[in-house]
């Protein structure tokens, strides 16, 4: 005989979805150079600060119940620009940090190819189990991201929250919402300070809209093509 669901299970199954505004931080100097940042704490550059200001103005009239952010400055400062018009305190969570790149943090892709060719090969192939020495694998990153965002969204059933984080974090969310495998090449843009909308329910994530950057108009720059994380072509910002 099949057991009847508990009250908690029934409530979870019928919970209203949470709308998530998933936002990547504004640009940094290393974004422009194509240098891996990972857990290193880079500030926004001048363009990134302008992007964050535009973001806050664009979403000033959008209802938000909570704002969560990575504790790294580039995300936290972007989140505070978003929070200002709403009078909401940003809740920092280090679980929303970028992927840890270990010994490769601070390096250009060309340096990794030259100094660590075996790492570069596994990276280019998007080996889910490969983690740079001292860093995280794609599997570990995805498990962390899906876990923390699910937890935060479940705490706000029927509400709208913003999560300000990093390119790797948003990449994991996109894959979770579209059921795309970790090894599949990325073909979607992860623009700085763009707005991405995802629904969360107990059944998982669903994509609503991606890379809304109408508020930036001339201040956009996508990542410059590190294999496994970013598209192959550099998109130059128009300043």
C-alpha cells in the first residue's frame, strides 16, 4: 500500500513558484582582459559602476521581496545599487561565489594553455569531473549553485527575489532551467549587469527570459571566450 503524503510534502508540492531575477555583477578590469577571477576579490571598474547604476534605475519599480548576493565586492556592490531604490538590505552568501579556479585564478587562458596544457585540454572538453588544482570541478560548482539557489528560492515561495552573482553561477542556473548537460558548449550570453529571469518550484527551475540588457544600451560586454564558460567571440563594449 502506498503511504499518503505528509502535510509538509503536500505543502511543498503545491508551493507557489518563486520568480528569480538572476543578475551577473558589473564589469571588472579582469573581465575586460579575460583574466580568471574566481574567488579573488576584484572591484568593479568605471564601466561596471555605470552598469550597476543603470541596473538599479531599471529595476527601481520592480517588486522585490529579497536580494541575495555573493559576498565578493563586484557582486555585492552591484547588488547594493539594485537594493537602494527598494530600501532592502542585501543578504550576502559566500555560496553564491564564482567557481573556485585554484592555481589558475588571475591567469589568462593563453597562460593556462602554455603552462598547463593537460589542464587546458580537459577544460576545453568541459570534463565535468575536472577541477583545477585547489579549485572546483563543474560538477561541484553545479551542485553548489543549484543547491543554494533552490534553498533560497524555496524560502520565498510565491515571491520575487534577486540573486546577484557571477558568470559561472548563472551558467549553472541556465543549464538547470533548460536541462542542458554540463558538457554542452555554451551558446548563451552572460552579460555583465544583464537581467535573467528564472522560475523555481519544487519540481525545479524553468527559464522565463535571458540576458535582458535593454537598460545598458552601449555598456555591454560579454565574457571573452575562456573554454567551458564563455562564448567563443569577444563582444566589444561601446562606450
